[in-house]
C-alpha cells in the first residue's frame, strides 16, 4: 500500500512537471499553430536564471524568502525570453507554419549550445531549500517534498490559467481564437497580441517547470529541457491541442503510467508504454481527449 | 488518366535565357555534365596527396580525411533521402533518425551478436528498417501536418529509449556497440582500407540521388509533388493520399536504413547519439540549408553541414578563437550554436537554401548589368 501511494504521488509530481511544460505548448499550438521546439529552451533558461539568481542576485538565496525571489527572477527571465522570441522571430513569419517550426528548431539547437557554452555541458548542483530535500510521511509513504511542491505549483498554475481564460477579456479572446482565429480577426480584434500573451504564459509556466524541476532533481543541465519536451509533446497530442484541461488529464495519465510501469516492469518500459498509449489514442480518437477546445 | 501535372521545373528567368540564346558559352555546354565531372573527381580523389591546410588536417588521401569525407557523403545521401519526405512530399517527419539507427544497430547487432556475415547482415538490417518505416508510417500517417511531426518524434524516442536502456544486452546501452570486425571482408577492415569505405559511401550517395531522381520523375513522384502543393486536390482526382505518402515514407526509411548500414562500417560500430532527435533535427537543417525540393541542394547541405560540424570543433579550440573575448569565443566554439544561428538566418533570408543562391546571383548580376542602361 505504501508503495502504491508513493508511486501515485511521485507519478503526480512527474505529471505536474509535464503539465507545466505542456499547458503552454498546447495553448501556443491551439492559438497560433506554432509547434514550439524552443519551449525546452525556455525551461532550461528559467532553470539557469533561477540558479544564477540564487547565487548572485542580492536579496535572493537558496532558502526561505530568498528562494522565492530567485524563482520569481527565473520565471520573469523565462517570460521575457518567450515574449522576445515571439516578437522578434515568430511574428514576422505569421501564418507560415513550417517556417515557424524551423525557426524554433534552429533556436532550440543554438540556445542549448549557448547554455552549454556559458555554463558547461555537465549537470550542476542546484541550490534548494533544506526542506525540499526531506520527505513527508503521507499514509505511511515517505514522499519527497520536491515532488509535492511540483504538484501544488501545477495545481495553482492550472487554476490560474483556467480562471484567466474564463473570467478575463483576453482569456475570452484566446478561447475564441483557438476555436476560430479567422472569425476573431474578422471581428476587428488584433489576435497577434493574444499570441504574445500566450507565449508569455507558456514561457512563464515552462520557466517555473525548469526551476521547480531542478529543485526536484537537485541538478540543472542544458539538456534537461529537451528530454522533457518530447514527453510534453506526447501529453499535448493525447490531451488534444489547445486544451489546457485535456493537457492536465493527459499529463496525469502519462505520469502515472510511466511511474507505475517503470517500477513494476523493467526500467524504461514505462516510457514505451506512454508511446503505445499515444498510438492507441491516435487510432481511436485522432483529435485527442478534448479536441480543439480551449477549456473543458 | 492518373498522371498529374505539377510545376516541378521552374522556368529559367527570362533574362538568363536571353543571355544563353545570345552566346551558347562553353559553360552552358559543360553544365549538364557537371555532376558527372564531380563524380569522377570524387572517385579519383583518394589517389591525390594534395595538402589543403585549413580545410583538411592531413593530405587528401590520409585515412582521417577520407573518413571525414565518407561521413559527409553518407549524410549528403541521408539528407537527399529525407528531402523525399520534406521537400518533395511536404511531410515534416521528426523521426527519421530511427530508420538510420535501425540500419546502424541492425547491421551491428547481426554481425557482432548473431555472427552473421556482412552480406547477410546488411540486407537484413535494410529490409528490417524498411518494414519498420512501413509499419510506423501506417500508424503515423493517420495524422497530418504538425501532429504527424509529433507522432514520428514520439516513435523515434522509443527507439532512443530502447537503445539507451539496453534491453536483453543487445545494444550496449550508453557505451555503444563496437563492430566485431572478424565477420567482415578483409578489404573493409583496417585504417589502410579506409579508401574502400570512402568509395562505398560515394556509391551510397550515387544510389540515393539516382533513386530520388527516378522517383521524382515518375508518375508517383508527380503525385507526391501534388500532395505537397495541395493534398485535397489529389484526393479529388481519385488518388489516395495516404497510400502515396506511405510509399514515400517507406522508401525514405529504407534509404536511411541503407545509409545506416554503410555508416556502421565507416565508424566501426554504433553509439546511442545517432538515435537522438537531434540527428533528425540536423537532417532538417541540412535540407533547408541546401534547398528543399531540389536535386543537389540537400546533398550539398548534408555534406557541408557534416563538414562544418566536424571542423568547427577544431576551429573552436584554435588559437585564433582564443584571442577573442570570452563572450564571443565561448559560443563560437559550439558548432551547434553556429549552425543553429546560420539556420535561423537562412530561414529568413535564403528560403530556397544554397540551391537558390545561383539563380539569385544571376538575377542580381543581370540587374546590375542592365541597371545603367535603363535611364535611356
């Protein structure tokens, strides 16, 4: 029983990480039709910015309030970068989908190489508060606090994004844009502002995933984003592109499946089961769990 | 009538044809034979002892240079095969590394673990890679566009996991699997015989270019071009897009697997990095840099990319770079940073890649020549 609870909670922690990456990807894809390969770079950039801030920024540190400041700095840096990428690189190629993908591919190659050039290819120990290294006993299972932190953060982000989409004017524009972009444009609304906004949200969520994921793993490395990105893609496809709630369901399914099969089967089998799940979903329901709808 | 016309051959610019009509130069007469000349030069290249300081480290016929050239040729062929998907049919696959890796690991495992001779192992690996491409294509092609890209990426990731986790102790995991040379013909073994491997790589490139050329010229190739331009129209004409795309996908997978078999011999084994999605991404970069949908663009792009990828590493450690300040020299010592940046610039400023450079320059030259005359 302990093992099942432990696996469920660590699986949910993994799911939280996937969700943080996938929610932004899904919104960006649903609204702007951009498959963003540079999303992993936002994650890596956020993680390194947090790492840098914890060591160098006055007022920030690796514990207590200083750590909050460091994470906030990382998220701000990731958001800024995502906005810059959208404004400088993606916007001139508006509605040329393939070229946009190519640019983000080039950016992901060059950006990861730049991270590697600046901070070295090897993983670095990540400064994290003392309490995240410890475990909490829940129903007899000893769960690492870093994982619980991820779950709480992902739940908050999910709530915030849904509230934003549901109750604000820009949320309404984004929801309408995902459903039918031409109609929104025809109504005289500049949908490109919403693109920038969606990139900012995605960048912030990815940077948060980078910072908290590094807390969970204890290290930060340039390649971290790339390996998470592939599973985030799978989550996006299973969840249905453009649906935040669909991404959340899919992330939970993928995270739990991976964790349980990796534990009870051979290590690595879980990753393969996830792709098998993807194939099954595609064969039975090609539009994903939720289809192309911004909210549930 | 199943034949579909496609605007595959762009008409030469008017200015250029007028110029050609005026003076049928020697160049115009030689030009159709240029690929043949290049091929002959490439074949006899290993007999040259020329030193090209700065371009290659040793003489042209030194084993190191020949191996680098052979790898470049393989990737030229791979890029040409990938272009059959991306440039000719308009399919954005992010899983092409899988079929290449199937060729490399298939050949390696069959020779090293199963002890088969090369002439059995390589064809088996190529057939296996082709069947794999057919099966995965059959599932993945149920999606289109960006979803197709993601699905192929996911399947390729399974390949990477299978190789890295080393199920059944077949692949050697992170360490890779060195090729057991005992089962190979003696002409392909040893540093002194690198020249034979070079010729093998050249032969592979020639075969790929020939196959892609024949397919593009055939009725099937015209349907593929039609799929790239307007898929619904092909459907309206009564042709099944799914089937034609599956043919292209399987063929490209088979060509990649064949390239893998040769690559396995050249580098003498398999290592897990060839299964990574980064390899597919670099194939995409090669094709776009060279010029998608052209005959020589992807080949040139592949050769140039691999060459730069190898040479920029030694450039990165050279003295000239150390003299620069750290914020410049550190990024420039990363080949992927340089290539990624060049790639982004190419997407913006040279959408046709290297292949479009020559017509553009001709146009520029003509307009410069005509420029002063226009006032009167």
